[in-house]
């Protein structure tokens, strides 16, 4: 049988990795897919740029529309990133009756509902395994492997760049900017690394995971999002002293009131496996009512790990080329007319424990004021540590761990603590999750 022709949009980190994996593993891939898969044409911005892959036999162009309009192409792989152009190209590919594979989490999180509707209408597939957690087959695991479960919650280290930065700050005592530059050089970071360190990339991925876990439409705008810029090395050190690791975590949970969707730095007890996921590695802990907790671990970014997921999608699409569109796995795991409108909880209603770091004057009565403010709001303290003052400073760091409380109450308490004359800087707040049950 003739090989399937793929049109590739983008020959950068992931595009180059995809060409390499398809070429190197051609024999195994053909045995699995039942047909060969070859990149027949590809688009990039600058054709003179040196590539990390062999482009011999691939027709190259600077015009991405020439790829999606090529009559020989059966599957379009979108790896240029960004949102607007990628959306236009994919909609055009779908209108042309082409199947699509993409690694673009921003696009799926923001426009997936529209793209999937267009794809259903045209009877084609839009596959996006590489959009979440790079090489970890988490979409397939949740969408298919856990299909018998009611998913209770999931928690994931889903941004490799943030995990790389936090790990290097902890293990090597290095500064944030320097480590981020490394992550960029290694091809982990987004074109604009603010997407990584401000939590937006993880929020895109959590949007997608929550939809396939809970059967709700993609709702990126409803997430609570925080990045890691405000995490100081001292927080990393103090957390360790208390028996915790700080991880940038995406967290989604069903409650009787609605669904929690939040992305923020989180203290996790270091005895949990997920607390020991370091560097660029990703991991997602998924709790199903039947299976219990399950953990998925692997490289969350980089050329070939991400290409691994892109090529797996290509194999799935090739296998499905001849199958009836009505009988394919639904994009968001649940049948489109069975998606639920469960409310997403506002952050003020979310309940969690907290790590607080205050800078306070070292004088009598200060800690009593702080504990009074917390006590008046029913916030119990789990641990409190006053650190040594830094030489030349007359204020000292005070670290508190609290029990679980609603975010709204904690916001109120923090406002009052910050108004105390003896508190000299804004309070640093990091949420704490046990991830045990
Ligand atoms: P890169 O920036 O490395 O590559 C982008 C490619 O797209 C380049 O080859 C670029 O051309 C090409 N391109 C950009 N704009 C155009 C255009 N207008 N016309 C033609 N070609 C264009 O990005 P990545 O490979 O890192 O990321 C690609 C996608 O994969 C993104 O959506 C990203 O979020 C996602 N992703 C990335 C991961 C990673 O580890 N890097 C992991 C998981 C997902 P040129 O080379 O000439 O500039
Ligand atoms: N910039 C992303 C990360 C790439 O660091 O996780 C993988 O999606």
C-alpha cells in the first residue's frame, strides 16, 4: 500500500524531532500503522536556517497554506505554535478534508471547542496528544485507559520549564533568570517564556486535561493561574526544612459544589512520588474511583519526547483512515452531546492548606497579632517557625503552615496581616496539597 503523505507546518524543535523519529523508526511505525508515513512537504519561515533533521525528499516552502492546500497531503501536522495563524491553517485543513495532528496546547485550550465541532462536521480527526505533558501518553490514558472511572481529581507537573527552574534553584542554588535561559537554550521553553513561568502554558494543559477527565467543554478563561516568579530560593529551602517540595502544579477536582481548576506553585510532602519528579520531567497523578491513584511520568518537553506523541497520533490517524467517523474516540473523551455544564468554582470557594512567609519586626507581640488574625477567621496553624534575621536587617522571616481553609478567608486574613505595622513586606502565600487521597 502507498505511504500516507503528511504535510508538516513547522520544522523547529518538535517539527525537526518528528521528521527524525519518522525516518529513524520508519520500519516499526509501518508495522504498527499498517502503512508507511512520510513527510511529503513542510513549511518554515526561513528556508536557509540549518535544520536538525534530514529534509531530503521533503518539498519545502515558506507558505504554510501551500501545505494545507496540497492535494497529495492526507494529514496536516501543525507545529508552528501561536494561535491565530495556527487556527486559520487548521480550520482550512479541516475544510479541505484533511486530518490534523497538533502539539499546540494554547490553540486547543482556546479554540478546541470550535476546531472539534468543525472536524466532526467534516468527519476528520484532530489529534493532540503532544499538547499535554510532551511524551507522556496522558490524553490516551485518561480518554481511553480510564474510561470506566469517575475521575475524582488530578494533579500534574505539566510545565517542564517551571519544574526545571524550581529544581535547579533547589539543587544548585542558581538564580531564576540564569536557569530560565538554560531552559530556553535546551528548547523546553515556549517562544515567549512568560507563558511558562507565569503559568499560562500549564493552564492551557490543565484546561485540556480537565475537559477529558470530567466531560466539560474547554474553559481556559475560568482557571485560576499563578506562575513561579514570586517564589524565592528561601521559600524552596524553608519548604524543604518543613518536609515539603515546591512544585508548579495544575490541580483539578470535582466537589459537590463544582469543579476546582487551578494552576499555582504548591507545597507537596516530599514522601509523595510526584514531589520527586525533577528537572524537565512531567508527571500527572490521576485519581479514579475504580482504579485509585495512578501516576504517569516522563519527559514533558523537548524534540524527540514530543515527537513521540506526535507520531503516536499519526499512527492512530492512519489506523482510523478507513474507519467510520461516527465510531472514533470522541475528541474530549465524552460524546459531544453529553458534555456537562458543571460549574467551575471561583478561587475564593476553593479549600486548601497554606504556607505563609512573612517579614516581621523581631519584637514582642508580633506573632500574637498574626495568630489572633488567623484564629479570628477559624484558621488553625499547623506549624510556625521564626528564622534568624539576615545580618543588617531588623526584620525576620516567619514561616507558617496552616490547616485547610477557604481561599476567601485566607485572602481576608492576609490583608489584615499585611496592615500590621510590624509586618514589613507583602506576605508570600503558597498553597499546600497532601495528594494522599
Ligand atoms: P519552534 O519555534 O522551535 O518551531 C516553530 C517552527 O514553525 C519553526 O520551524 C518556524 O520556522 C515555523 N514557523 C513559525 N511561523 C511560521 C509561519 N508563519 N510560516 C511558516 N513556518 C512558520 O517551536 P517548537 O517546535 O518548540 O513548538 C511547536 C509547537 O509545539 C508549539 O505549539 C509548542 O507549544 C508545542 N510544543 C512544544 C514542545 C517543546 O518541547 N518545544 C513540547 C510540547 C508542545 P523557522 O524555523 O524558519 O523559524
Ligand atoms: N514549554 C513547555 C514546557 C513545552 O516547558 O513544558 C512542553 O509543552
